[in-house]
């Protein structure tokens, strides 16, 4: 059973998400929080698998709660919630270790699938909107700037895989693009994250854009 904590300052939003989640046979809501401070306390006490975290909350916002959770011994997978698809804080949330984000207008089946995705250890990077957010808020380095030294640890094949991760492609889609088996792609992704010291695909995508390896608007 996937255990979920819902953190949002709007009771109607929390109630709506609870109804959707509790209709799923494999997901349960363990608690609700009305602000970031309460979310942080409950996450530490209950050790949920997934936290649905609103970005803008009183007392402590979702970003600060996420930052503190990222340093905990037991780190839940955090899905950030936002009202607007170009929320100025989403890019920062990704850099802080969020597993992905959801619009509050998400369809019920998408919410359940998102929870399952991040609970399994994958990042919610596939939706095109995630890529657009990264492109919107990342600042590319000036032309001619050298790549960050950590990228020198990657092979040419791994660099190619990283570019496709930044485009939001799944392992199966990367495999089809590079004519590789899905298990081989998964191995490459694991090596990329280890070499770069990153937590997941979201952080890998952010680094790819920041370093200039991937460029906004380029497929």
C-alpha cells in the first residue's frame, strides 16, 4: 500500500485529493496538513511514501518544507502542487529534489498514476509541461562556456541519454531513439545519476539545461 500525505492550505483541495486517492485500492492517505510546518512534522512522524505538497502555504511554504525533508534520513518522494503551469517556484522545487509536480486541475486518473510513478522511484518528468517549465526558468550559460567538469565523467552515449532525459523521454522512448534495449537505457540512467551525484531524472534534466547540454526549444 502506498502511503500519502496531503499538504495544502485549502481544505477543499485536500478533501478532493483524499477522495480520489482513497478510491484507489493500492493508495491510502495517512494524514493531511494545512501548512508547511505541519507537513514537515507529519512527514517526519508518519514516514509516508509520497507527499503531495502545495508550493504556496502559510507558516512555512512548500519549498522550505521540501528543502528540510531532503536532508532527512528517510526522504519521501515529494510531488509539488501548483495552480499555474508556469509557477515561478516550480524550477526551484525541482532543484531542491522534488520528484515532479502536478497542477491542481489534474484529472483523477493522472493523480493516481503520478503517485504510483514517484512511489516506484521514478520522476514525473514525462508531461510536456514539465519540460516547458524547465526551459522557462533555466538560464543557459553564455555561448562558448565550457561544460561543468562533472559532465566530463560521462561517456558520449551517456551524454546522449542525458539529452533525451532532458526532453522528457521515458526509458522505452530513449531506447527506441537510440536503438537500445530498455534495460540498457536503465543502466545508463543509473550510471548518469551516480556519476553526477544526482537524486533522480528531474535533477538530471535541470543540470542538462543549466550546463547547455540541452537547449530550450531544441528537439
